C-alpha cells in the first residue's frame, strides 16, 4: 500500500502553507517579514499567530506545547505545558497566548552554563525562533527557541549559530554590492548533514553495560570478519534494516525533514542517511530531530541505533559530513562557478575567502569537531586526519595557480578560456575529482566538512565556518573598498593572488591518510591537534576570541563558558568510561575468565584421574593463559581506579590538566586493558562469556 507522500510530508509541521491558510492576511505578512528580515514581532501579531498555532496543533492531536531548545550539552531540551486553562467549576479551555509563544522561562538552572549564570542570575529564557518551523511530536507542539540568560548571554548552541549566519550575511552582501551585484539583499548559508549510524539488536545491547553507559564497547574481540570484503558498503539492505529505514523516512517526512538518501555504510551494521540541504539553522534543528527519531524508531523494531563515533573497535566509526554552501536571496549558489565571467569572479572571491578562513581558523574547525568519541576516529585511517586542510581538486588548483603566477589559464578541454578583456580566467565547471581523505573538500558547488562526529550537534562547526568566512570577506572588502568598477577585475585578480600566496599551504589534494602528509603538514606549519585536550585551548586563543567578539557571535565570557563545558564534558566522559570498564571487568568479565579456567582445570583433572599419565597440554595452556589474564586484569583494574581518581581530583583545580591526564594516563591504560581482555575473550566459548560478542552484535540483524 503506497501512502500519499506529498500529503504525508510536513503534515506535522506548522508550515508556511498552514500559516497562509490559518492566519489573517496582515498577520501572515507581518510574520513573513519577521522571518525574512528579522524584524521585531508585535505582541498582537504574536497573539494571533499563537491562536492559529494552537488551533492547528489541537486539531492534530496536541494537548501540550513546549519551547524546544539546544543547551550546551549538545542535546535538545524541552518542558511540556498543557494548553488547558481552568474556567469555572471543573471546566477547562485550551489556551495559548502570544507571550507563551514568544518567550519561556524554563527552570533550567541545571544545564551547564560554564559559570555564565552564576555571575548574573540563575534564570534562563527561551525565545521563539520563527525562522525554524514549529512541529508536533508525541502530541506536543514543539516551538524551536533560542536559550539565553537574563542579561542576554547565549546559553545554547542556536543563538551563536543565528548570530554567525547574520555575520556572514552582512559581510557577504557588502562584498557582493562592491562587486556590482546590487540585486542581492540577503545571503544565507545552507547545510546538508550526512548522518552515519549503527543498528544492533536491542536484546544484545541491553546485555552490555558499556553500550548502555558509554555508547561504545570498551573491549570485545574482533569478529573473524570485519569490513575487509567491502561487501556491506552500498550493499542490499537486509529486510529488518529496510523496514527500519522505511519507517524512519516516514516519521522524518511527517516532520518536514527531507530525508533523501539511505544506504549501508562501510562497516558491518553501519548505515547512513542524508537529507536534502536546508538553511543552516533549520538543518541543525532537523539533524537534532533526526538523531532523536532514529533512536525512537529503532526501539519499535527491537533495534538500538548507536550514534557514538566509535561503537566498535577495528571497524569504521561514524561521522557526519557537513555539506556547506552560501546562497543569495536571488537564488545563486555562490560556491557554484557559474556560467558567466561575473559569476566566476564572485565564485573565486568566495572560494578564496573559504580557503583563507580555513587556513586562519583551522584550529577552531578542529575544536568544533572535538570530543571524546570523535578522538577515536580522527587520524585513525578511516576518517580524515586531525590536520585540517582543503581539497579543491586539480582544475581549481590550476586556475588559482594561473592567477598567482599571472599566467593564462591553460586548461583541459572542458574549460573555456576567456582571454582578451578579462584578466581572470573564465571557466565553466570544475569536474570535481573525488578525494575521500580530506577533512574539507570542495565537491563542485559546496564544501564538505568531514571531521564531524556522528553524535554531535552540527551547530558548532557551522558557527566556526560562518564566522571565519565572514571575517575573510570583511578583510577582502577592506582591500577592495574604493576601487572603481572598471578596475575591479584587476583588483580582484591582485587580491586573489595575494590571498593564494598567503594561504595555499592549507590546500592539499593528496592522500590525507599517509604518514608523509603528517610530516609535510608539520613542515607547512599546519596545526595537528591530535586529541580533544590538545585542541580545546585553541578556543580561547587571542586571535579566536578576537574573531568571535568582532563579529558579535560570542562574547569573551561565552567563549570561556563553552571551553569549560567542553573540557568538563571530556573529563566526565572518560571518567564514566573508566568506571564502566572497572565494573564490567570486576563484576562480570574476570569472574567469567576465572570460572571458565576453573571448569577447564576440573575437566583436565577428571581426565587425568580416569586415564593415568594422559597429557592435558591444551587445557593446561588455557588455564595458564586465562589465569594470567585474570591476574593482569585484576591488577590493572586497581591501577585504573587509582589513575582515574587522581585525574578526576585534578579537575577540582585545573580542568585542562585533568583532561590531559584522562587522555594520557586513563585512556592509555584502558587501551592496554582492552588488549588483554580481548586476548582472553578469544579463548572462551561464547556461551561462557557474560556479554554478546562482536560477531553477534554486528552480523545478526
Ligand atoms: P555528494 O555526491 O557530493 O555527496 P550529494 O548530492 O549526494 O553530493 O549531496 C550530499 C549532501 O550535500 C546532501 O545532503 C545534499 O543535500 C547536500 N548539498 C547539496 N547541495 C548543497 C548546497 N548547496 N549546500 C549545502 N548542502 C548541499
Ligand atoms: Mg558526500
């Protein structure tokens, strides 16, 4: 039975179409103005919108509403209020006012604020973001909001994102006008995040404390088969997975999330979902919802969706590819080379602005993709290296080189030369060669930022991209300001030349997975921020504080608060992992190892009693190896406990030091223990093991 998808699509969204139908004309117009230009919304308009929204929500089964926000935990938060208002004896009506729509005051004092609220007051406020549509989920009307403190400090991930989009808008429009493109009145960034995930049977998940508490397996011997056959990638979907994906698509479509592509990924039990791109803040909201719905739908299918960056050792982890571009209100994608020389010039300016931005703020990009989970991927030969560089392909490299060297562009046949009046090369379209190993790749009409972890909000990486590019454009504007229109092309030519000379070191079209690249990157002076504790201090580097404060994206206090929260989050994560490992080994695994060794010993003795002089070398070596493993693990558990407590104690005084200690001491020891446990596990029959194995988890769906 095929459902009517266009009817289903967005059926739970208070969309533009619903608004047009439900709102009085003048109210609709006023609201559109607010959405498009960010103008202030009058209370009577808000009241009118609230009434229509409530009517629509109630018609669609909603009984409650919630302001939906994105605190700095990276998750979403909500607190539901019902629409009911008592009137008279035992009667209620359903009510919702403009004030309730526009502003909320959740008692949100338990969210991390990195010290921000302590200095002011504990209250936090949520403010409606009318540019991201409201929707219904589980009989509640969800109103996307920004979350800030009484004195206006951003306490969430959305506010800085909106500010960064505004910064880019401002600088992009300015430079476009300077380049003679005066039609454009606003510019937005667009994002399409490709989301990777694992699906495993729920009953197996429920047996592993590590998956439950940390989202990843802390040990587990590899299955005989991993991903080496390359048979899973784009392979046929197993029926249970196909049914899951089908349900997932429908749930997402109802919420107006344009889920488009789905396929199996490289690792066994790994999959991917990609939506059609959208305006950045909407895409960020949608990605948060997508992750949540992915987990929820999995439950229904007796599966668990793992969004952790590295749930299983030895096979690929999960990331998120953040496809990013910039487009104008006139419908032009500024990262599309375009067809005319004028479009080419615009494109080159924006392309070079991105190159400059990435070169100057590579450290911030790394910070934006940091986190305990993602540290297992970056630089581990399956994901981009921790070194940020840009891939632009051979043709664009040639074009930039021709500008840099004042040579005419001598290109492949697909590219048209336009000598004569124009100093800049005219080219049609880059035939985008592919490179899977670059953390930041140009893919024809957008950049793909590939360092992001699968579980994280995509807000931060886009805050960095938007702001860094805004800054590059602002600097370009300054360099070009005052140039007469007839001299503009020459001036742009010179500007690109200077910028390329300065920033070409960040361009790398080769294989990012090799050791040679690590060496070369170092010689080029690029950052190689290997771990989260290495990366985070860059957040508070002077140049980065200057960037964010100049563009009013973060205040200095807001930056420090986020730095603190990220550090603390890292420390807490590894602390939980360590304690979980200790518990699993002590309570389940070591007893299982000892139990099986004892069983083998008893059997060997019985055999010997039965037949005198019988050799039991197989049993003896198992007993010996397992007992040694058990002894080693017991000793290391004690050591791990001590090291963890020490690192955790350091957190009281110096969070940065604690994070470094968790990275250097705790994680290193946990890795050693994992190897010992895995070697022991290989010698024990599955039914004697306390936990489901990699074989079972990865191949039995
Ligand atoms: P690729 O083959 O390069 O991965 P796709 O066409 O499959 O490209 O797109 C991958 C993702 O990039 C999708 O989510 C898509 O919507 C998104 N995307 C395409 N164009 C843009 C754009 N202009 N801005 C942001 N994202 C985009
Ligand atoms: Mg892609």
